[in-house]
């Protein structure tokens, strides 16, 4: 005689279904909240603790600076550091331009191919070595410079350089001893570049002084800016300026810099270069004067 098996049936009523549905919805909401929280934390990290309007202002400045670089081949770091220093702490302003400068100079340095890149390295090795060595040295003192002095060091040279361009004053100098001038201007570029992230003006002065053609000038700027950016990045990782937060902020500015550069290259093909350079110098004068105003406490 076989034992009888009792059939056990579970009735799933409306209340049980409601609990199950609510459980599933709760899990979905939890996952959604987790995703949003992770995304929000990532965004906050990239913003380096900045308020949203300030962060988006930095994005806009970088986009414009990239556009200028694409159109005329230079001035991106000057525009970025001049504008950033008006609303960002010095260390954040300096670190913010490092990665965008590094990435955008890759294309400019290799625009004529690897052989041309190597030829520029051999031809301008003195300027390059002097610049790199003194970037590494001066970068270690960026935290020791008072903010007022930092603003003045930025504002005065940028304003003087831009005013000279607007007034039609030639920056070329007679190079009786070209090798000595190359070493000297390289040292100046490195000293200034380590604390400000900008070493373009001395290089431009030197290239104009020896009558460098436009195509070569653009390439040489890219070569020296690219290698200098690598040294600047390493130096400020060592100095403590390039913290993870500042690095994330700098990385967030790469995309607008590249986008602006692409747009600038396209616009530059159909634009009056002389007129665009004029407006760029006007902007540099305005931002430079603003930095000087802040340095003297007005």
C-alpha cells in the first residue's frame, strides 16, 4: 500500500504579487540610484571640487583656446592660463592646461611626418634642452610663489607681448651669436614655462629672429611644445600640483580642446589670418591687464 502524497498548492494572491512587484521595482530603483551616484561622483571628481558654472566656464575657455590654436597655430596655453587664473586657484589653473596642451600638440608636431619631426629635433636641440631642463627646475617652486606675484608674472609678459604685436613692433632680434641666443631664450622659456605652463613667446621670438618659414615654425612649435608638455606633466606630478583631482579636471578639458582645434583648422582655411591674429592679441591684452589688476589688488 503506497502512501498518499498530499498536494500542496500555494495561492499567489494580489498581496503576494504586490510584494514581488515592489521588490523588483525596489531593486531596479537601487541599481538606477547606484549608477547615477557613481556617475555623479565621477563628474564631481572631474570638476575638481569646482562649482558647475566655473567648470563649464573652463570648458568654454578651453574650446575657444583650441579653436585659436587650430586657426593660427599658437596661443592656446596663454589664453587658457590667462583666463583660468581669473577664476581658478593657481594650481588648478596650471594643471588644467597640461593634458590639453600635450594632446593637441601631438598632431601639430607630427603634421609633416616623423622624418620632419626628427629633423626639427636635430636642428633646434639647444633650445629644446635648455627649455626642458629649466621647466623641470622651475616647476618645483610653483607653490612658493605668492598668488599676486604669480598673477603679475603672467599678466605683464602676456600684455607686453600682445601690445607689441598690435603696435606692429617686430620681435625679431639680431643674432650675432645664434647658438648663445638659442641657449639663452631656451632658459627663459623654461623658467617661465615651469611656473606658468607657457613658454611660447621666447620660442616665437627666436624663430622669427632667424627667419623661420611658416610651415616649419608651426611644426617646430608643436615639437617643442609637445616634449615640453611631457616634462611639465612629470615635473608637476613630482611637485604635487598634478593631484588625481587636478589630473581628472585636466583630462576633462582634452575633448573641448581637440574639438576646438578641429573647428579652428577648418575655419582657418577660410579666414583672414592677419585679422584673426589681431583679435586674438586684443583678447590677450584684456586678459593680461585683468591679471595685473588682480595682482595689484584693484
